[in-house]
C-alpha cells in the first residue's frame, strides 16, 4: 500500500487525471439518460423512489397480498383534503365554504390524464365528497329516498347545516366525511397510482389558491407525504450535504491554516461521492430514502483518513522541512492503520447487505464501496497533491511538536494522558457505571417508526396530519381481510352428488353430466354455472313435472350457494360488528367501516329510521334484500369495497389516528386476542393489509435484520482486529471503545425516549465503522510508540502527542461538520446529524480514555518487553 | 361482432316498414321511444341479467318484467312490475314503477324477508337498477322531452341523433349520441359523453327479433368505463298484448304476485 502512495507521489499528476476523467465519465453516464431518455434508452436515468413500501422486495408476501386485496376490493391510495373553518359558528357548514368545497370536488373529478395509453390521476367515481356520495333517508310516509348528499351548493345557512346533519346519520360518513364536532369536512380523492399524488395535490393547491375564504385547507394522506418527502429529500441532497462539507472544510482550514492543503480532503470526498452515487444510478438502483443519505455517510469517512495524514504531516513537517521525507514518515506510520480502518468500516456497512431490506442492502453496499474508494483516493491523491504544491507554499506550515503541545488542545490531551496513566481504575469504574446505565437504557428502547413523522413538526404535512386526526376518525388506513380458510368449501365435487341425491332422475342425471363438463379453473364459480344451467332447463321445461323437478334442483343448488355466501349470514355479520365494537374500544382505532354498517344503516331507514332498527336483520334473505335496496343507489359499486360479489371475502376499513408502528402492532395483537377469545361462528381467517400495516412488517424485518447484520460485522471486525494485532487481548481491547460507544448511544436513545426507527437502526453500522477507526489508530500507534520510546510511561506521552491530536481534530471536524443537518426539515436527517456527532464524541472519548487506562493498568499483559515492533508499523517495509 | 349484422337483420325483418320522408330529429326520437318502450298495449318478458364487473366477476339475476301502457296515444305514462326469481335470497322481491311524463315517477318495492312495502322517492332516475350498469331510466325509458335533439347525420341504416339535456345538473352526462335504425326505429347504440367529451357509457342492442309483429330487442348491454364491466340483459318468453289487468300494478300485488304472468 505504501508503494502505491510512493508511486503516485512520484507521478503526482497521474492520479488526478485518472480520477478526474472517471468523475467526468460517470457524470456523463448519469446525465445523458436523465436529460435525454429517448436517445440513451440503454442507460439508467436518475430514478427517485420515495415509497416506503419499497423497503420490502416487490415479491414479499405481505406486499403481494396487499396488492391482491387492493385489486379484489377495488381500493386505491387516497389524497385527503381536510377543510376547517375556525371562524364561522357552523364551521365549514356555511354557504360560502360548502360552495368552495363543491367547486373543489368538481374540479378534482376532472384531474385525469392519459399516460402511455393508461388512465391516470383521480378515480372520480370513488371520490368521497359531499357532492359525490349518496345518503338514504326517510321521505315521507312509508318512503325512503336515495339522494346525493349535496347535489348542488347550499343556498342558505340552514341548507348548509342540513348537509352535516344528514351525513352524521350515515356511519360511513360520520367522522370520515364530516368531523365529529360537525365543523369540518374531509374529501378523500382516490388516485390511480401513488405517483400521481404530487401532480394532483399541486393542482388542488392551485385551485384552492383561487378561493377567497377564511377556510383552512389541509392536504395529506400517505401518498402525498411520500411525494413531498421525495421533493424535500432532493433539497437536502442539494443543501445539507454540501453545507456539511463546507463546514468541515472551514474547520480543517482553522486547524491546519493552509487553504490549498485542506482542499485536498475536500476533493477526495467529492470524487468519492460523485463516483459512488454515479455508480448507484448507472447500475439501475433508485435513489431511495436510504440511498439519498449515502453522501452524508461517505463524507466524514472520506475526510477521516485525510485528516490523519494532514494532522501527522502538520506536526512533522516543521521538523523535517522536506515534503518527500515528511510524507514518507507519515505514510509509513499511517498506511497500515488506514487500510485496516477502511476495511473494518467497509465490513460494517457491507454487513447491511445481509439485511432483508433491499434499500438498506443497496445503502450498505454502496457506502462500503464509497469507503474503499475514499481510502484509495486518500492514499494516492493526498500525497500526490502535497507533492504538487510548491515547496515554498508550505514554508509556514505546521508547528513544532513542542509548540503544538502548548496549544490548549495539546495541553488538555497531555493532561488526559496523565490522568489515564495515574487514575486508570477510576476511569474503568466510570466505564462500568456508564455501561450499566447504558444497559438499563437499552432495555427502555421503544421500537417505532412512522413515515409521516419523518417530517419536522412544523412541516405542512405534519400540521395537516394533526389537524385532521384531531377532528376525524383518522387518516391512517389499515384493512382487515376476513375470509374462509383456503380448504373450506372447495370440496364441491364430493358434496354435490350427496346434495342432489333426492332429486328425480329426469333432472338429476343431466345435472350430473353437466357437472363433469365444468371447467376446473379455480376462479370460475361452478355453482353459479350449475344454477344458470338448471334455471335455463326450468324455463325450457314443457310440462309441470319438468318445471317442478328443475325448480327443486335449482333450490338445492341455490341453498348450497347461500351457505357459501358467508357474509350474508346474520351471525357472521353480527360477529364482525362485535369485532368492530371491540376495535373501537381499544382506543387505537378512530373508526372502522364494514359491511355490517351498510346493512344496519339501510335496515334502519327501511324501517322508518328508528334507532332500534339499526341492527343486522335476522335472516339471510333479509340481509340480501337490504343490500339489493342499497344497490339501487347512485353508487352500488361501493359495496364491493367491503365484500366480494360472492360474499365469501370481506374487508374492514380501519382508520387509525396514529401511523406509529407500535400502535398498529398493538392493534394487530388486540385483534388476535379478541379472535382467540371469541372464535367466529364459521371458520374465518383474518389477514391485515394497507400501508400502515406494511410499515410494521418492514420495521420488524429491519430490526431483526439490523441486529443480525450488526452482530455479524462485530464478529468479523473482532477477527480482523485479532489478526491485525496478532493478539486476542489487543483484538478484544480494540473492540471495547466501540462497544461502549454503541451501548452508550443506544442507551441514550432508550433513556431520552427517542424511537428506535430506520435511521437509528442504520447508525449502529456507522458507529461500528467510526468507533473502531479511533481504536485502531490509537492502539497501533501506542504499540509503535511504546516500542520506539522503550516503555509505556514514555510511550503514553508520545501517544497523547500527535496521535491523540489527530483523533481529536477528527472528532471536532466531523462532529461539528454534521450539525447543519439539524436544520433539515426531515427528521431522519436530523437524527443522523445528531447521532453522528454524538457517536464521534463518544467514540473519541472512549478511545482516548478507556484504552490508555487499560493499557496502563495491564501493561504487562499487553506489552511484552521482548516483543518486536509489530509488522504493520515498521518491519514490513 | 354480432352488432355488425344488426342493420341487415333489422332491414330484412322490417322490409315492409314505413318509409320515412324528411323527419325532424324530434320526430325520429319520438318514434324511437315508442319502438323501444311502447310496443303493443302491454307486454311480458323473462329477463336474465348478467352483471360482469371490471374484474370479470359475474352475478346473475332472473326476473319477470310486466309492462302496461296507460290508455291514450303512445309515448304517455306506463306501469311496470318486476318480480325476482333468482338469486334465492331475493326471490319474491318485487318492484313497481308508475312512469309519468310530466312528473317524477312513482316507485315501490316489496321486500318479502322484511315483509315490507316501501315507496322509493329517488332524487332522479339515474340511480343503478338493482346494482347493474343499467339505470332505472334505461329500463323504463327516458322521456324525450327532457333533452334537445339534433340530427347529426344519416348513414345508410341509421339516424345519428345527438341529445343534450335541458337540465344538465340533473344528469351525469353532458350529452349522448343515439344510432336509430331507419326502418325499425330501434335505437341500437347510445354513447354517453362526459364534460370532457369522453365516452364513458355505451348501450348496445345486441340482438333483435320480430315477436308477434314487433321488433324486439332480446339482448342488450351497457358498459361503463368509470366503474368498469358491463351488464347484459337477455329477454325470453316475450309476449305482447296479454291484456294484463291494471290492478296488477298496485301495492296489493306486490305482496301477492300475479302467478299467472310469472311462469
């Protein structure tokens, strides 16, 4: 490795030319297909993906089921528009506001366009708005009426209030369309594809801007949040990351006071980021929430090694006054630790490739790639860069080691060195106490995530989210599918001959022959086809006896069909209604909608609107006739959002006020418990779907996957350390600071009550990578300096000279450099910013305190006085 | 496909049909209205309704439809009676419509399982006909006076009429186009356009037969791109001029179906 540095130092231009050309090539390969997709179809353009669903592979069972159910029940993702009026005593139920709501709904229904022959945009027919939903009411003696809830804008304040009153009577609309305080309204605008949401939301905002009113409009819903996240993500990539870079640059300049020289790490980091992100795009990967953070992870690590070189160079140059000689000395001491720190960091991130979450895999692999690249660029370009500088420009560079020692930092570090040497036991005691607190803290960790909370509290998405969830049943949708177990009711072929046995041969025989001709296809309904056949025979029958025979055949078949239509059976509907009541009582659910609600509502209004009649009627026929009444409305197809036309599969819409995964998990457990304690009257299985549920699944996978990945990389790094130091004890010792750091960080997360979410989980890999760096540098150079100075008491003084200063400079440069992320409006970025800084401080402090304390206390265990200086320092040359 | 043969079949069937001189759009529509909904003094048919949704899932319904024109010139009020045979859980359910030309129709239903006769005061006639793609108005006929009609073109076989509602806010379409067969005056196709000029709903007469001297649509379908899928109605056992008593079309007979007409 040293040879490589010497080679490039001898031919300084070559490295820059190669890496410059490589960067340009990669920029071209990304820009060409992104700007001119038609011309460069064979290349991959930049593709932004903000869909949390993609945290799971497309063929993941829960996603396949989710999509199948959405198809089966005709469900779409929705843009939610909440309208609130805080001034008018009737809220939005006044002439003016409802007039605007009417206009907006009419406008929204027309937000459709064609893309590649496919209809895109709003699914107008399924929109939930006052003007597009039906209601049922009493219309005088013995009459019911189906009508649009608001067929035209109201003409008086009373008419406006009547819209609210009517909607409150319909369970499906109450708390969904109209807020329970009767002051606000929410429109639910289904869209063909989630990717249409930004365009639809933008157009709605434009329309709303033309209204002159006191109403507040809140646009939200998961698809809008996701699209918005994509927009903000891009901004962050363009603002936060360069800003962090700039701050790091300024700090380095402050430390080394040489503008030209500190440009070098910047160039290294920039090239590493460009090439890594370029390769990510070129290889056809999407820029996902995770991969958008790659630059932020690569930058500190890319600068890390360069700071070590510059720091060492800074301290040695004044003594040697020769670039070449100084470089040789610096690289001799540093090349081995740098190689190993890079490899261990790589191992930490590469271990993420074994998590079951594709975006995290991509993230891990590409950060690992970026780290290796940064290392290669550092050991080649930095020496080359120094060689390219005119010797004269370095004249004032650096300071005598003695001078350096007298800076406040130098004095502090010497002092720290003394303390660790003399009060090692105290430090160990503190470490043990800290670890105990950390273990306690880790037990308090709350695993939770919520994509909407990825936005800052003040963000319009969060404001809309809380405004709507305060007033309505909840904007987070989860669905509970209820269906017979796969085995039930499929053995039709065995059942039919038994059931038809009593029929007269004149119709039984043709029927049995017909059964044999039925297609075996699973999706065909053989019973329905037999009924059609029998009915046709019945109508064609010449005499009375033929008619009667076929009539009884039809009756038997229809009875079988009815028994299979589970969700027309009163006891099943009552069971579902009981489950819904239980859901409402858990406090987790704002509201649930299901088939029982439709049946009860129509039944009530058929029977004079009397409240006691708000119930499931007692017979299958009564349920069926209630439902056929419902189907005489403007929107009969709404029924199929809750049940399949064969009435074998049903679906509960569950509105949650919180999208927190732990609330969803608690709900899943509550339903499991209820069903276990109250078995359904017929065999039913229950399966969840909906985005809120999918988030729980990928979180579970991520938590267990991250733990495995972390334990795996911990073991790998330990083995590498043992090999590097050729000693089990040194290997174990080197793992100590990172173990303490990670325990402290996660203990802290548990203690302050910060949710363990996606970015927090990923930080364990970063901790591993960064914390081990400091330990390797510290221990490798302790060993080297122990041997060089002939004893630990002298050695520790040297270690707390330049090496400790390099580590401290690193901690400060990178720790402070990442604070601009705190200003980002996206919480994952803030989290990463805070915790990178915290990790660096902890890891730096742990390395500088615990390692020397242990080395001092157990000097005999670690330093064999007969031992030769280890290979990685001097003897390998 | 079948539709390609319709004009030929209609022409052969109606070879002796009236030869129209220059007719106005209004006259064409009035005649079409009578041809489609007013044949004979009364009529009966067994109807098989097959609803196919956007996912290809099918539901079948069987019912008997009775119709009686109010006395007087054609194109006036009518009474309809509908009795369900299948599916079993809605058997004996009955609907009745008194169609009025100058006012809202009266509609009743009888739900045997709840032993309930209910008047349905629908806001308009364009609600679903028992969950199918047909509207009530498609079954009982839209009153020609509700729209303004214009003759767009004449092909060899058809008058093409464009109809625009006089009260646009009362209906979901912006206008519709009708293809009316020149000799039989049977409307064989209607296309409904939305505000953006897109066709979203299509009616087609799929099969026509002359029964007892009347050109009769015996298979028809409506498809709707907004909700997806289509509904097909098949008419059999069609009979005209049965002399169905007017008393049949009263509430009493909803509970006690007139068996003689239902088999």
